[in-house]
C-alpha cells in the first residue's frame, strides 16, 4: 500500500502542471460598435514567463476589433487568460498544442500568443478552422501568433476572418485585409467577405446575432 502511494505521488510530480493561473476581462478595452449585428467572444491566452506583454495583446485585439467592426461584428466578452505550463507548451507545435488544448479546454475562438512556431512551414500567425482541423480537432477555431509578428492588429484580424469564415481564402484586391501578406495598408473587407464571415461564423456558433 505504501509503495502504491509513493508511486502515485511520483507520477503527479512528473506530470506537467498545465493550468489557467489568471484571468482578466478586457471587454471594456474593445471599441463600441453601434451598428453591430453580431458579436464574437474572443478568448486570449498567453504563458506565464513569456515575452508577450498583456497590454500589447489587449491593445492589438482592440485594434483588430476595429477592423472587424466594418462587417458589423463587435468583440464582446473578451478575456485574457494566463497559462502556466512547461516551456515546451509555449511554442506552437501541433502535437503539443493539441495536448495543451485537451488540458485547458479553451472556449473558442481562442488566440494563443506563443514564443514561436515549431511547425513547418513556420508562419508568424496561423489559424485553424473547422474544415482544416479534421486531423487535429482540438485546434479547431484557434489562432497562434508568434512573438514579434508584424502588424499585430492586422494579423489577428486576418486570422479571425479565416476562423470565422472557416476559409483559407486570400484576396488580391488592393487594400484587402485578406491579402496573403499582412500589412497596415491592407485593412478592407469586401461585402462578400463580410457576408460569408457572418453566415458561416453564426452557423458554426462562433458569432452570435445581437438582438436590438
Ligand atoms: Zn491568411
């Protein structure tokens, strides 16, 4: 009996303590969207001891929310979560990120601010929708942003459009947010892109229709 108890405590000590160690509502930092028809509740995740500053993350999301507002989408109920996890989880790497999601069961859409990606090809920011998550279901409706990503508000908004529309489609239209290269001059969404985002996002339960 004693041996069993010792063995159990060893197993606990050796397993990775992964948990949400802090949570803060940041809805007040998001822009008001008077003409919003839909809302999206974005959940943000960063890791204890990482280089990301929470103020930078929240400010970037607020500016992303401004870009999405042109489709009549308001970011509401945004929460920033601090995750305590061994360093190997601080990187986007499919097998470990799946394991992370199985542990913390994040509400979606969820945006993870990671140190870097260990996936190949390595993107600064990457979104996983429904249709490209069949082999990695835990990662559906998540976004992974590497530290140092350029044009952060544009990158987050661009990836949110991918997730909400469940589409990997890019646009060649000048100034369009969905150019494959993110840049501050690419900020516009067409009415067709908004339509798809609203229809698919609502059907997938990521967007809620707002009642007047
Ligand atoms: Zn893209």
